[in-house]
């Protein structure tokens, strides 16, 4: 078998963190736990989980929790976002999260599942033809 590259090792470490934080998800209604890890360009790490609510529509997804934590700590330059759930295929972020990601540019996104599958994509690939701040300048 081929040796893992440094990049793959780093991704696997982040996936492990996401898997651990996923246990903190507050998902009593869906029982669908999601974990996220966001790494900033200057190397800071922010975690997130989904936080549900009896008023279902107020649920906050794991990805947005991680992004909002980072932004509220003064960080806006993101390198990589990892998201994990117990899905057959690597978990697909919802449309709202894709839009929130796109607000902060085009960074790497790792979609993973708890079985060990993962794919690397980007915000641009997840939300082509997205609406963003440049559209407000006209
Ligand atoms: N959820 C996330 O946290 N991230 C995703 O990428 C998909 C969906 C949450 C929202 C809700 O708490 C549960 O998963 C079921 O939709």
C-alpha cells in the first residue's frame, strides 16, 4: 500500500477531531449528529456541532456553528473546513451552510463519514454561480 502523504495525514487528524466533537451534537429531534472542524489560514482550529431546537427551524448546522465561532473570535480567513456524519457517502452540507461558507471565500472543504470515506472539494464546487458580496456592488 502507498504511504500516506503529509497532507492525507493532516486531513485524517482533522477528521478524527471532527468525529470526536460530533459526539457533542445536540440532536434530540433528528438523532443525526454532525461534527465540523474549521482551520484558519493562521492555523487556529474551531469546532462545531449541530444544535437543534424544539422549534425545528432554529436548528444551527455544525458547519455554521464552527464558522460563527471563528468569526466571533476575529477570524475570517479559512483554509479548510471538515464536516462529518454517520452517512453512507461523505456528508453533503445543506444549501444554507454552502451560502454561509461562500461569504468567506473559496476554501477547501473535506466531506467525511464515520466509516472513513472522505472527499476533498471546495466552496466554489459546492456552490457554483452563488450570490455573494460582489453582486451587491452593482
Ligand atoms: N446538519 C448539519 O449540521 N450539517 C449538515 O451538513 C447537514 C445537516 C444537521 C441539521 C440537523 O440538526 C440534522 O443535521 C438533520 O438535518
